C-alpha cells in the first residue's frame, strides 16, 4: 500500500495571539519558577518532591499543541445569535477538498461552555481502494444547529442557555488529521486532512471569546466523538484546572480487533501518532481503546466521561469497521465495563438496543431502563453524582 508523502506546516508553536487567561497561566507559572529559584538555600538538592507534570504533558511534548496560537480568522460574521469565523486558505485550516474552514460561537453569558464537535464520516486510502465517505464542507454544517443538545429550548436540551463553540467536521480524519495528499499522482495536492489545524484554530477562538469558563462540556458525535478523544488534551491545555465533562456520542475509539496493520496504517495516513503516548505499552487500540481511555482519565482528575452508543451501531461497526454486530457489541460492552470499573467515580454509560447511530443531534427522549437520554445528561451535568447511573439495554444473546 502506498502512503504518499505528508506535507505539514512547521511543528514549532508560534504563540502570537493567546487569550488573556492562557497568558495569565503562563505568567503565574513563570512567577512560581522565579520564586522557586530565589527562595531557600543555595543547596542544589531539593528537599521536596519534584513538581507534578502538567496533564497530558507527554502528548504536548510529542507536539499535539503545535498549532496553538498560530491561526486567526480572516473574516467574522454575525449570524442570528452566533458569530461565524472563517479562516483563509493556504497552510492553515482547510476542509478536505480545499474549501475554507468556518466555525462558530454562541455567547449566552453562562459560566459553562459547551464545545461541540460535529461528525460526518471518515476518509482513508482513497487512491488505494480505501474509503472516503466524509463531510467535506464546513459551511454546509452552519449555522449552529438548534436541535438536540444544541437546542436553546430547555424542554429539549438540558444544556439550553449554555454558551457554545461549534466545531464543524470536514477533514475526514476525526478532527485530528495533519496530512496533505496528491491522491491521483498528478503532482497537485487534492486532499487536505487538516483536522488538527481546524480544531486548534477553533479552540484559539474559544479561548479568546470565553477566556474563563467555570466548566467545559466537550461533546462529540460520531466522527466528532472519536475527535473528542483527540481534542481532550488540547482542551485541558486551553483551560487548565477547569472541570471537563465529556459527552461521547457513538465514537469511544473502537477499531478493528486483531488487525494492527490496518489500525497503524490509518494512524499513519492521518498523521495522528502524536496523540498516543509513546511511553504507554499497547496504547494503540487493537479493537478496544481501554488503555488509551484509562490513561487519559488518569492525566487530569478534572475529567469525567459519559459514553453512549447503540449496542450494535451499524454505521461504526458494520460500515466503517466491517464488524459483525455481535463483535462490535462485545467490544463496546467490554470497553465500557473496563473503563467504568477503573474510574468508578468519573465514568458512566448509556447503551441502547439496536443498530442505529448517534443521539445528541436529535430528540433526547429515548429511554433506556426508564431513563431518558435528556435526564441522563441532565444528571451528569446538573445533579449530584449519585443521581448519574449507567443504563443499558439487554445484550445480544448468541444462538
């Protein structure tokens, strides 16, 4: 299989337009360093324990934040109660076939901030008989939807009234890709997998518009749910110390079991190796992403994760991964059980029967074990921990 050469911009982070909060964090950190250097004796031996590494420091060192502070929108436009930000063409944010990238914010004046990552398929090895079924236009996903979780009607969404950053999906690489390709070998780039550029530019806008939220709700749907796993270290870096509640809708990171060659090839094709900590054995999923999810939750104790899926999701399981429904369900249930057991105070799940796909973009009245999705999300976000419980439909029984 031929993997074309990757074209990326420099991995050097040019911090040229940080938000006031991010600048403040850097200033405080610098002040603490100066204080440590100037206090105490001249003895080089440090009596206290070494300072704890920042959350996700290994991934930061590997370069996942390399585009923070690099891009600014070229135009902004007021659209109803939201503002849309469009980025210019060139080395920065772009959609799959070279269209400009646009994202949006809606400022409701709330202390909480919803960062919503839209979904829309995936694209890998299109010139080698692979798959390219992905949204390729950000403009087509705007304005900000007013249904499902993003609805401003409190009877339809438990997050109605929450300020929002809306991140359309158009890179074909789960909001994390960073590779350009000449897919037909004619000497011209024609595929722009710029997810990391797009995501980071969107978070830069978020930090400028919403510099100090009291809590971040990071929600992702389908490809955006896979993307939320990649976005998590960047959001943690953008809002250090702020609680992050992850709503992962139909994309907890399951890959093809027992097919490491395929899984590794897709990671290399999208150029997303930096999102997997090199120091952690078996962190690259070979079916179940349990190791990666547990590692992420250990990095930042401010993170909680709500995972929901249809048990036999045919879009992810059958169409994209080519798995039998029972195989997908087995991976889903074992992954959820393992991660919940290891993080019992911070992880819950909502597993519905059937082969449908995604929840958050539509009616939240679906009920499992007598609990609607609306009430389940509301319990996670707005109620005490004891009111937030995992629910599940009955598993498939093998004949």
